[in-house]
């Protein structure tokens, strides 16, 4: 297959964004049948991705991604205005591009709201804070089920800390697998526990302890959940705030306390 000399800049950019530049030369030797076959397969497993590769209708996937990006930007603008009282703010181009590029692949409202929060919390008066790159990388790796779990975990925790150090971030009480499956929108315990392991590798969960209740059948398991300070920061940034976790979670009055503190975060936030 010959490569057209009139390839549009947008198509080259698309290949580059997808990390496919190294494969460009190999497409020259592919037969028409092979390309069509690849397009058919990719369209079956992920139509938007097939379109992005130029194997189907490019304009449609651009429209799809643009609509997703638009929702993220509008929500981010609203959050930034509320946070900064309509002051002029800026964000590093690298961070904005990263968030829009990654976020535009999601059409799920809950995930889009998190991307919008990251974009809003990247905005400052100086526009030189690029730390949200870290959280953008984390969010881009989360499944929708994992995102639901993190939201639930951070909205229901107990915190243990001394001075500025968090010792434990955990969800009080044991929860049945059925409860957690419902929280995550899953039906398979195997998939759920696989995603717990993934959350540990991302640094958002410290430990998940599974107990089998002696008074129930073996498959009735209960789970203890331990999060991390990183998960607290991640949730705050995805909510549109660049405040320290001490201020975002209304814990500033406890900062520097020499005695160990145990707090139910729900009760503090609701005050």
C-alpha cells in the first residue's frame, strides 16, 4: 500500500498521538486485503479506535472525541470559576493537552467529571503547576469500576494520623463482596479482586484483606479496605481542587498535632 504524499497533518498527528509512528513504514507493504481485515477486526472490538486509525470514517471519531472533550472543558470551566471566583487563571499546555487527549476517549459521565476536575485543578494564577500530569496518568489507567470504588472509598473513610503523617486511610467495618460488587457495577468477584490488585499497583490502595465468615458458606467473604494518602490527593484533584489534603478535607486544625488522631472523615466534611 503506497503512502500518499498528500497525507493530512491531522492524520500524521493522530498516528503520533497513538504511538504508532514507528509502524508507519510497515504499512507500505501491507496488502489491501490485510488492511481491510485489520479494519474489520478493529471495528468489531472498538469502533472509535478503528476510525482513529484511519481504517474507517475519521470524521466521525473526531466528532465523538470532540464531544467528549467539550463536556470535560465546559465542566472544568464551571469548576475553575467557582474555585477562583472568576479570576483569570492559566494551566500548562502540556497538562491541558494530556488531559484533553486522554479524557476525550471516555464517554462515561462519571469519568468525564473526574477529567474535568483535573483540568480545573491544574488552573492557577501563574499557570506553572504541572503536577496534575501525575494524576492524569493515574486516571487514564483506571477502569470505570475502579473509579467508582475510589470515589466510594474516599467518601467513607476513617483517617489515622500523627503530625502531618497519615498512618492509615481505611473504610470502617467489613463489607461483603456483594456490596463492593454493587459499588463497582460488577458481577464477577474474580474481576473485582483483579482490579483491587491493580489499584494497589497504582498506589491508591494499600491493602485489601478478605475474610471468610465462619458462620457463612465459604464463598461469603467480607473485605477490609485500606487506602493511601495518594488516593486522598487524587480524589481532591479530580474534584477540581489543588488545595492540600489538610484544607480540602477540613483537617487543617489537626495539622501538627503530636498525639495520634483518629477521625471519621464523613463526619468532619459534613460539619
